[in-house]
C-alpha cells in the first residue's frame, strides 16, 4: 500500500514538473518568435529603404516593370512592417503574442510584399539576380526548417526521462 502511494506521489510530481516545463518552453518559444519577427521586419524595412532609394529621382517615371513592382511592394510593406514592429514591442512588453486575425494576415502580407519587393529590385538590376534570390530563398527556408526540426527533436530527446520513478 505504501509503495503504491509513493508511486502515485512520484507520478503527480512528475506531471506537475512536466506541465511547468511545457509552460516555460511555450513562453520561451513565444519570446523567440517575437525576436525573430522583429529581426525580419526591421531587416525588410532596411532592405526596402536601400532598394527604393535609387528610384526616388526625377527620372523615376521611366521605370521598367520590375522596378515599379519593387517600389509599389515596398511602399505597401514598409508601413505595415513598421506597424508590426511597434506591435511586436508591445507584445514583448506584455509577454504574449496577439491572436488577432487582422494582425496574422498583416504579418503574412507584409512579409510577402517585402519578398516581392526584394525580388523585383534584384530582377531590375539583372533578371538572373531575381531568379537567384528566388532560389536562394527556397534554399534558405529549407535549411532553416531542417535545422529547426533537428534542434527541436534533439531538445525533446535530451529532456525525456530526466527523473526515474522510485523502485520498489
């Protein structure tokens, strides 16, 4: 009887410890997502400012299609990205991410427009550079995904079975 009570108490402690571990892990994951989002948003704003700068001259009326796509995409993306940075700071302060559908859509639209702007800008410089940025982005996403999955799998394996149940 005493042995089953000891095992039950161990399992309760184990369940409480795992629940706490998952809460901390989720909070840390959310903080890391906020940091990564800030990096992406700020990076795209900087890239957009640099790429659009040459088109701010009086001869901008004679832009080719790829240059126009670059300018229009960044003219939409930069204000959205700026708003998302401000929101991101507030989310960081409150230590939680918003669940607003409007914000989630704005995030995807802003990142997509930033990507279109980058591709359009490189395409304007040289079409092969536009193709290269498309291929490079695909490879970058694949590398990030593979690395992320591996790190998460290794972390899950490292944290399993940290404490063993009491032996009878």
